[in-house]
C-alpha cells in the first residue's frame, strides 16, 4: 500500500508539469482510495501524453470514447501512460494487456483491477 508521504513525493517528482488537479487527485486517491478520483488521474495522465488533446477534458467524454479511433492514441502514448501509471500505483502491466484496452472506460477499469489486486495482495 502506498502511503500519503510516498504519494506526495511521487506526485512532486513524476507529475511535475501536469495540471495540479492531476497530482491532487492522485494524492487524494491514495489517501481515500476513492475510485472516482482514479478516473480523473488515469484520464489526466493519458490526456497529458496525447499528441493532440481533445477540445474538452477526457473526463468529460463518454467512457465509450475509443482510444485509437476517436483520440488518436498511438503506441508511444499508451506506453508513456502505462509506465507512469505503473510507477505511481506500484503495479506491473504487461504490454500485450493494453492491446485489449480500446475505450476510456476499458483503460480506467484495467488500472482499477490491477490496483485493487495489488492492494489485496499487500500485507
């Protein structure tokens, strides 16, 4: 389990340059394990890495929004998102798992499942 102190340090180091609400949401997620905040963090990280961000924040788009077809996600965007999420949440994701993630909801759910699994397996 990630402590608040560790989350604050990671936010400072790894979310530098991100909008403040992403770092704040990450810290709040760790403190409260509030899964609604997880959506904001994951989608905020993805939006930060998109070559051409949409006109509105990803959290305002329907969960059915497709990563590749609608948002233009490429493999570099997905890998950047994957690596940062792994580092922030202490999880490990296989590259081939992301090939099955096609929508915003899929992405958030994928991270949620891995985070919950990691929390359940930690002492």
